[in-house]
C-alpha cells in the first residue's frame, strides 16, 4: 500500500479509494454491503473467504483509524479453522504489517478500513 489517510487509501495499480480488499495477485475496493459488514459485529466470514480462496496464508485486518471495526466471532473461527496467521490492528499499523509481510515468501491478504 502506498498511502493512507482518513477516508482515502492508495494502492499500487488501483485508483484511490476508501476501503480495500487485497489478496495475493490483486485486489479491489471493499464493498461492505456485499456481506452485510458493519462496525458491529464487524468483519464477516464472507469478507475473508475471498482472501483464503485467493491463497492467502497470512491475513491482515485493518480495523479502522480508531479501531472501531470489530471482527465477528464466526470470522475468527473461520480463520482459525483455515489455519491462517492473523494480524488485526488499527489500520495505520495494519498497513505497516501488510507492507512488511508482502516482502516475505508467504501469500498475504488483507482488509483495510480507512475511517473510524
């Protein structure tokens, strides 16, 4: 990821946007309405299934600039069952983690929320 500020994220090779889904080999803007995602109960299983389907072994979850986005318990369970290594943090820290991990050899995916 190239740049993050409140409500705006820049990802290499994509137009700037607000929230993003990034997986090994690509990504796109994150449409919360697709799986019914809200701040509470948080990130839904459907949000992370795409990351796993695209081969992510490591998942980074950006919980917003003020960490207001939660992770639904069933999402935690899905990631545990999949054996994924998970990192969840306020989005600025999550971006740092993601950028460091993508320099490694394991496939990384992430969800990044740029407000709240």
